[in-house]
C-alpha cells in the first residue's frame, strides 16, 4: 500500500537568450571560416595551375631547345663531312669539339664555327684542336664567345705554318 501525501506541480523555465546568441555567433564564425577556407583553396588551386603552366612551358622550351641543338649538330656533321671528305674524320672532329666545349667556357656552336674557319685555313686533326685550345685559352682570359670569333680570324690568315699571307 502506498501513501500519497500530495502532488507537486512545477514549471521549469530556461532562459535560452544567451544560448541563441552563442549559437548565432558560432554560425557567423563558421561562415567566416568557410569563406577563408574557400579563398585559401582558390589560391592553392591558382598556384597549382600557375606551377603546372610554368612546368609545361619549361618542358616545351627544353624540347624546342633540344630539337634546335640536334638540328645544329646534324648540320655541323654534314658540313664537316663536306670539309674533310670523310665521315670518320668528321665524327672525330665533332667529338673533339664537343669535348673541348665541355672543358671550356665556350659553347659548341661557337667552337664549331671557329674550327671550320681554321680548317679552311689549313689546320687539321689534332693541330686544329690544339690551335683552337690555345686561342680559346687566350680569349677566355679577356672575353668570351664573341671574342673567340674575332681571335680565330688572324689565325686563319696565318695558316698552320704561322706565317701571315698578305695579298692585295
């Protein structure tokens, strides 16, 4: 048996005005974070796009430069075969010039031009490479590629015997 003493009725009221303000404030903060995150992701996306574009452009330039260099080597090989009348001598001359270009501050193309002019003046084989090395060493002390082109001219006029041939 249970004894009932009375009933109690209560109304519980909760003041949620502060909670509403806090929740609304969180919504504003999340909106700001969303805008910042969206902006950051857009910036990252733009940076990636720019980086990929630069990489593609660099690769394209490298391929173009490689193709141009190979075309220049092929033209040079044909010229040396014509000058020396021998594919083997032409190949050896090209190899010597490439090794010289690797050891000096001069580019292959400039050495090739100077060597052709010296060859036409009578320098051949190891004598050609030796003369080009001597001229290159002297020129590198005072200048660069352009000076090499100017310095080989007197050598081509003197010939392999070192005597200048003056003609009117």
